[in-house]
């Protein structure tokens, strides 16, 4: 016998009136009590928000109905997330195949920029490759020193960065974009820093610190592996 049963038995034997806690503990230890005593359902009522009383069965039905609604909402959310991830996976797969077909750095650059704008529907996109400015290149080249001066603090951990950035940082990444509220950045990094890719939005909450960067990271990994093979090519 549990301690609560012993307490209840002792209280009854001594003629002591049971209190709420003893009854509560007894019912917790005997969760089949109402099943064994169905007639008690007629005596148990719970006040409704309207002021009227409802039976315990009605209350249980109401609770189950609310839980069912909540579970449906959660299921709809999970299903929606799954659909979004499936779409993002297909878009990423298609982009990777196009990147693999690029025969120059310029082609790689335009493939990425075009896909972000047209396939991923990203408001603002940026790819910066580190190196000296080259007029023959049709892509954005910046020196490591200039990037370090402007956004060096963002990549101290050599990891993806998401969230609301300083105005100066956003202007450096997206100089012609106008109002940008948030961004996600991914370094292009192997044994050395090759550059970065970034996406931005006018919505300050679009890219927050809690969002996942798996797909952007995957695209960055592909670009990093392709760049050395294209470094000496021209469009």
C-alpha cells in the first residue's frame, strides 16, 4: 500500500475528514476508480466558464476536443514545414546541378545570383569573392582587407550568421538593395577564406538567429569545391 493509501486509511479509521490532498493522492494511485465506480459520474460536476455546471464526462470530452484541435494545428504545421523543406531541397538540388555545369567563375557567379532571385525568390542576394579587382571579371571581387574592415566581426567564428545586422554591414553586402532588415551569411571557406554568399530581406524577422542554414551551407560547400577548378578560367 502506498503512503497516500495508508494516510487515507488512517484518516478514515480515526474518523478524520478527508481533505483535498488525500483524495487527490488516492485518485492518482487508483486511476481506474471512476471506471470501477461509474455511478460517481452523476455526482461529479465542474463549473463551466458560463457559470453553469457540466458533468465530468462532458468536461473530459471538451478537454479531448481541445487537445484534438491543438494536435491538428501541430500536424498542419509539421506538414507545411515538410512541404517547404521538400521544395527547398528540390530547388537546392537543381541549383547544385547548374553550378556543376559552370565553366568559369563568372558563370558560377551568375548561376548562383539568378537562381536566388528567380527560383528561391530571395529579395537580395550577394556573392563576394576575395581577390584584387579585375575588370575582366563579371562578378563582385573584394579584397580580404576591405571585407575584414566592413564585416570582419561577423565571421570571427567562421560560421553562418543570421539576424539583423548593422546598417553599414547591410550596405556593404547589398549596396544597391535599398532597405534591408535582416540577412543570412555563409563564408566560403576551405583552408583559406575564399569569399562569402549572403541573402537578405526587407523583413527584419525573415532571417533570425534561430533559423536553420543547412541548405545555404550545402550550396556554399559546393561553391567552395568548384572555385579552385575555375580560378584560372575566363567567361
